[in-house]
C-alpha cells in the first residue's frame, strides 16, 4: 500500500470514528440489550454491528454498488428482506415491552447468536451507514481500489466499530447505568419497536 493510499485510508477511518459518535439506532439497541441481558448480550450485539459495518465497507471497496446499478431487482429483493426483518424485530420489541416478567425469571435467556444477527441486520439497514458510505464513495474508495487497501478498509472499520460498540456495551452494562437501564427496559423496547417498524415500513414503501 502506497503512502497516498495509507493517508486515504486514515482519512476514511478518522471520518468513520467521528460517524460512530452520532446517536442512532445502534446506540439505542445496545442500551436495550444491556437492559435485557446485561453486558454480555450488549457485547454480542456489538459483535453484530461490527460485522454489519464490515459488510458496508466490503460493499463499497469491492464495488457492489456497480452490481446494484446493473441489477436493480436484486436491490429491491434485499430491501424487501431487510424491511420485513426490521418489522419482525419491531414486533418482537413491542412484545418485549408488554412483558412484565422479571429479567431474572426462568425462560428469559436468549440464544447467543440472536443478538449478533440482530446487530448485523440493524447495521445493514441503518440509514446513517448509507449516508456515510455514500460519502466514502464520493471520496473515491469505490474506484477500483487495490486488494490490500480493500482488505485494510474492511478490517479497519470493523475493528474500530467493534472497539467503540464494545466500550459502549461495557458502559451500558455496568455501574450506575447498568443498574438504571433494566428499569427503563420496557420504554426502550417500545421506542425500538416504533423505530424498527417505521424504518422497515419506509424500506417497503419505496419498492
């Protein structure tokens, strides 16, 4: 990788780090995960967000947007799946908001892969990610980038996202915040349900 490519990569990673601190659905969901299952579930969701971020980076670096231009029906199919998935998550969140069962009660444990998959889906469908990576395209990251640059971009943004979201999960799942969030679980679930259903409906509405 040349020095110019290294500077270009550093610029993108720096902008991505600033992008992460913008409040969005990922932050809200990490707080909800901490309210549901403590630091462990929030950390699993953080792993999913890192994988979702790596997906966006790969799509840009490997030129997946060209495929979208050549096969718009493929994009419509993906939009349909993601929209339905978000509405499904919204329904689950509304049901969880109605559930008065104590967090420590038997039967409340969730599968370990569930939070990871939700993290991937929420990040892939995050409008903030679309705006950011569209800006990265303007910076030229999608113009026939070398393999080494593409790999560094995918791994780099995934690592930055993982470090940030794991830190947020640790803060949300411990200390005073960790004691407060379980009391706010039901309002958080209701807010998530509304956000997911609105986002999923918006995706389906543009088909």
